[in-house]
C-alpha cells in the first residue's frame, strides 16, 4: 500500500487501571512488533506519535495516539493483536491555527 493512500487517525486509549511508565514502554514495544507484522502482511499502517495521559503521581492512565493507516479496521486489528484498548478511533481533521 502506498503511503499516499494512508489516512490520519487519532486513537484514545483509556486504561482500566493505571500503569507504570515501564509497563507503558513494554506495551509500546509490543505495539511496534505488531505494526511490523501487519506491514509484513501487506496492511498499510504506521505509528506517528503518542501523548501520554498521567496522574499527578505519574501513573499512566491512557494515551492519545496518532497513526496513519489504510482504514479504521487496520487500527482496530493492531489494537486487538497488541492487547491495547482502542476506546475511540476517529479520523484526524485539519489542525487548528493559533497561538
């Protein structure tokens, strides 16, 4: 699949229980492994970046992730295989201009 055919998606991952940064890093490693496997299977998907949601004590309670993918199905397949929640998956709109 050509990179030109990929669409931008934002994924909210609400965690049921807070996790540590180390656990988040382990989940990110697993996510990367699944992304490579999906691409090897011909699925158009790539990770762009993620923002971490945390408590005052530094516990991780979720993430907002930006992906480029051929469709929402690819995003959900990645989440399922990686064992990650995909609380909400939406197409990314144009960014706002401002200060």
